[in-house]
C-alpha cells in the first residue's frame, strides 16, 4: 500500500513538473528556438516518475534534457534536475550527485554557446545561471541530505526500541525461569521421590503396587522432564528444540491408560514431514485434552485421532464423559491456551459437547507458514 501511494505521488510530481516546464517554455519568447525544446521539457519532467526506483539514471536524464533544451534556445529553469538532485542525495548518492551538478554547471554555458543559440560568452553565462543557479543546487542537495539524516535517525531509534524490547523480553523470560525453578522444581521433585519410594517399598514387601501410585510416579517423571524442557526453552529461546511432538503421542495415550482411562490412538492419512511448531501444538492439544478428560469429564473412554492431510494436520479428541449438548463449556486456562496456540499457527479449534454426550476437541493446523 505504501509503495502504491509513493508511485502515485511520484507520477503526480512528474506530471506537475513537466506541465510547469512546458508552460514556462510556451510563456517566454524564444526566438530561433526549435520544436525539439518542448519534448525535452516534457521528457525531463516525466522522467521524475522513476526517481525513487532509479535515482542516478533519472539524474542523468533530467540533466541531459536541461542541457538539450538550453542548447536549442529555451531559457527555462532546470526544475526537474533539481528534483533529481534532491532524490539522489536522499538516496545516499552524494558523490555521484556532486559530480553531476559540477558537470551541469559546466555544460550549460557550453550549450548556450552552441548553435542555434550561438550567444556571446557573457550572455551564455548569464543564461546558464538563469537555468541553474548554484544556490538552487545547494538548497536541493541540503534538503535531500537533511531528510536522509532524519530517516536514518528514525531507523536507528526504531532499531534501538526493538533491541530494548528484546532485551526486556529476555530478562523477563529469565525471571520467569528462575521463579518456576524456585517454586516448582522442589515440589515436583518431592512428589517424584515420594512416589518412587512408595513403589520401591511396596515391591520390596511383595505387595501389589496400586495403579494410582504408578500413575503418580509416571506423572512426576513426566512433569520433571516437562519442567526441565520449559526452563531450557525459557533460558535459551533460540537454541531450545521442541521437547515433544507427534512421535510422543503414544506415550501420552499409554499414560492415560495407566490412569484408568480406556484411551485409543488412531493415525490416518499418509505420514509426511510436519513443522516443529505444528508438532508441538498437536502434542499440547492432545495432552491438555486427555488431562481435562481425566480431571473433569468422569469419562470411561477417550479416542485420539490424528489425520495427515496434504495441507493440514487434523487432531480430534473425543470422550464419553458427562458433558451434555445443552451445557455450554466454561473456557478454562487449558482451553484458552489451546486456542491461543492454534490461532498463532493460523488454524481452527472447536471444543464443545457432543450431541451423543461427552466432549470433543477438534483442531486443524495448516502446514504452511502462519
């Protein structure tokens, strides 16, 4: 959109300058001036339409046109060349612009001396000064340089703001990592160790180990791995690899079975490479869905289906819990987190009670860039 507006502005400037030059040529008396002068006046102005894309060629064209219409007898100010000088300096081509300006200051008197103008030296110099004053050149170049410096300072300020924001984000990430480490690592370690000890003592005594105790032990181990991976990701966001993906879904389903849920996993479609971000989101969706089933649904069965499609990955988790069609789901932290992950990838999420009872979570994750 910005490029389109700039193009319209450049064309409007070019047409306006060309019209001013042609009108100036028509309004003055130029005895002996040939018909070639008017096309040169128009061409010099219209060349400004390309001044942003090709400032140096436009500088050369406008200068050549100014020398051309001076040579055929038109004493019209080189307005187009001044615009070209301003644009070239703004683009950073200062050395080339100075060389072009010096060349123009030398070429214009020579053009006035050539036939058909064929003026005396003094009059030729006076006409050249009327076409292109040194003060005009300095003003055009100074304006371009001033704006270039202003834009450079604005870019530096923006870059500084971005660096400051990144630094603050890094500091906040490290602070969160320290808080998580201090508040959770110790507690999870205690739960894990106590569960390990209880399982060991039960087996040592020859007693059957309760399934709930085994589930607690596995949950403690998984929580420890998850917390370690999360802390690594927070401490080094650029190098941390995704801790879990589609290959880890069977482990999730097995843990759900260990907790007493009749869970199944179905893989449909032809398997192919899936971006790491999509894999991580799919894992989190299944993990959160099975966790919600175990905590809130009072369900006996749950089914997980992963459907590989050419342009998307579909995830569906169904259970036969106590959710009813007429009961609107209350969006908790887990569902909100799932929706944020899916939205960040440009996908869609549907989480609602099923008509036949129970709850369904259905997500579609595109495989392209978000």
